C-alpha cells in the first residue's frame, strides 16, 4: 500500500478536504423580501449555500410560518422565533408573500410547510 505518500501528505490532504467542506455562504432576506447584507437586521428567510448545495430556512413561531404583517406584528421583538429548514417550494411561496403581501402565497407556504 505504499504509493509514495507519507503520513504527512495524508494529513495535509485530510485538512484541505475538511477546510473545503466547511465553506458556507449565507443570503439573508428581510420582511420586505429584499436581500440584506448582514444578519443584524431581523431575518425572515435565508439561503445557506454549502458544498454547492442550497438549504432554505424561514422564520417560524409556534411551529408555523411567521407572518410579519399579521397579529404578532407589534410583538415580534418579544417572540421566541426559530429558523426552520424548508424545501424550495415553501421558501419560494414565503418569499413571494414577503415581496407582494398577497396572502394566498402565505397560505400556500403554510400548506407546503405542514405537508413537509
């Protein structure tokens, strides 16, 4: 099994591989569905790009998608919200709702989220 590589070469290759695995890129969206540069502002949706794959997350409250124009509008600073992983269809419906304020997209996003 001697292919000309020493143990040090294998360790270096492993470290390079692990460093390549960790690279993540984030894209954040605010309550208007507009892309923002940082996560200091309130984030309502985000895309995580890792290893050339995209993962989608939206903000939830009590295991339902949070409606930033809904009944919890004034209390959002006090709510215990979580970012939950969703599929691309749910993410697109939710982002369209944030951009247009058309409630049919929130309804579709909720149904898609509940159906998994």
